[in-house]
């Protein structure tokens, strides 16, 4: 849970680096919370089946949009790539696969132009 809170504390911080653990725990908690909110939407009747819009989960998604982009940029920085690589996701299928591979890659050892290795001397 601390990884999720740490990302929210860095709400719009696009500088620096983010470990795989920080990124993937944030993604995991986002998925769990979104599923939970969708279930609540269905139970209280705020889910519109025709449009597929669940109001609570949509509000939550909008609230974490900027932190999601920020942690993704920091994750790319950790692999010594610029945040502009996020736009590769606009290429259907291939772009998402490439971005997913980047997110799974290990940190670049040592310091890079984006900052110190967040793992410290653990390598």
C-alpha cells in the first residue's frame, strides 16, 4: 500500500526515476480499486449498461490520471528512456507491447541523466 501512497504523494512529479515495484504496485492497486468501484457502481445503480459508464470508477480514473502518467514517465526514466516514449502506445497493438516490455525492464544500473538509481546500492 505504501507504493500506492508514495505515487499519489508525487502527484505530478515527472522528474526522477521509479522502480518496477513502485510502478507495478500502483497499477495493481488501481486495478483492484477500479474493480471494487465498478462493483459498487452496479450495486447502487450508477452503472449505465448501455454506455458502459460506471460513474464512481470513472471519477476515480480521472483522479489518478496525472499520477498514472507521472509514474509511467518516471518508470521510463528508470530504463534511461524519455517520457515521450509513452506516445508509442498510440500505435495499435505493437505500441502497447513495446511499452509493456519497457515497463518490465530492470533499472539501468547506477545513475543516469534522470537521477540516481532508486534501488541504491542493492544491485
